[in-house]
C-alpha cells in the first residue's frame, strides 16, 4: 500500500499529549508500545485491541512515547540504528488504523524509573483509565531491576491487583518467500540496511518513505544530463536504506506523485579513491523521470519501491551515463508495472 494513502485512511483519531494528569480519565481498552514503523505486526495488535474495545463497548486507545526510551535511559540518541518513522509520521500511520484515541507520553527519566506495577497504576490506571490492556508478545515496560526480568505473568498479576485485565497476543509471521521471521521493527531495519526494500515494504505493509528538503548539490547530475534533487532528511535519526540505486515514487510539496530513481551513496565515479570517503559524503540524490526542474528549498518525499543495483564506480562519466539510461528505463518499467497491478 502507498504510504500516503495508508495515512489518509479513516484518519479520525484524537491525539492527546499527556503532560499532566487527566481530570476525568475515560475507561478504555489500550495497547502500549513505541510502534516505530507501525508495521503489520503492530497493526495486528491494534486490530485485535479494537475488536476487544468494540466487544467491551469502550474507546480504543494506542499509548506511545514521544521519543525512544533508549534515548532517555542511555542518555544519548542512536541515529546509526535509525528510526523507521518520525513522531509525526507515526501518528499519521496510527490514525490510519481507525483507532479512537492516541496518547503520547513524554518519556522522562522519572517515567523510566517507575517499576512496571507503578507504571500500570500511576499512568495506565490513574491517568488513562485503562480497563483492558493488550500487549504484543515481546512488549516490556517499567524499570527493570538488575538480575530480574518481569514476565507477562507478572503483568497479569499486577493487573488483577489493580482491576485491569491484561492480555497477550502471539507474534505475526510474514508469508514472504525468503523470510520466516516475526514482524518486528528490528527486522525491518535490518532489511533496509541490507537494501532488501521489497521485503521491508512487505513487512511494513506500505512503501518505506523518507521526507525532507531539497538542497543544492554539486550539480554533477545536471552536467551529465541527469539532474537530481538532493534530499536533506527532516530527521537526522531517520534510517537511510543501504547504498544503491532504487526505483522510487517522488512527491514535491502537494503535487501529484512522479516516477523517479534515487541513488544513495558516495558518488564513487567522481571521488578519487585516494581522497578518502567518510559518512559525511553520503548523498540521497533523486532523478525525477522526464523532469528538468529545479526544486531547491521545496519539501520532497521519496517512497522506495525496488532496489535496482548496488552503487558502483565507473571508468568514465560516459559509462555512468549509459548505466543511468538503463536504470531510468528499468525504473520506469517497474513503476508502471506496479501501478498497473495496484
């Protein structure tokens, strides 16, 4: 499914940022997690939670965090590991699930210090009025003391003491022919880091998308007849797929989607092997097919559809141009086929 279409589906969710105790918490059925990527596994849990809410005649609620708990617990951000979604992207995707309410918790050191039982009582019960809590098979919350790891049975016991029913759901497994693994954000990160974009998209349930601003580059593409729009990502912690050339769908601002191809890498053909290459040289350059405009300063989104090839060094600019022509034809054929199939 296209990322934007998914985000726009049934987007009637009410979002609340919990910066203090709610005056009148409404009883609800809830699930809690980071939900990075809002992938098929997350949506499996959310769908089951919504079913529980309908049966109980209560609102459905997704509880998530404004930042990754590791960023607070470890006192440092981890951009190399990469986030699949920014907070805004995550909320848009959650809205597309049809859930009634999303509560965003500000994850602080004080919250990190709460035990699981304290968190269940002080946050889930007292502030949010959770009556039924559904968790994924690998979901954990609350401060863990050294040498002790709380289990789902502990959560159930705390729930009984607090008058809250706690239910656990099994993992959702992928049906992809080359994968036999549980749907998880870490799996999707690994697939993207390996350039396995179609498998990552299959596990996500939509095309992986990056957004940012078009910035001026060195104009090498324009000089060889393939002008590019260079993307500066909105979020420096957003995961960048493996180096290589991809068939992509491009959107500039609110304009209609356009076919394109994106190169992620270090432009080895135009870099001397003796000059040294560092992570700072990484570029995300997109050639929009049949377009020659300059888009500097405009907002752009790139939805990755398929990986065409590895990035490689060519013996001459002429050899690179010949390959780019082949890449453009391959990208257009692939994107046209995908459009016809959808």
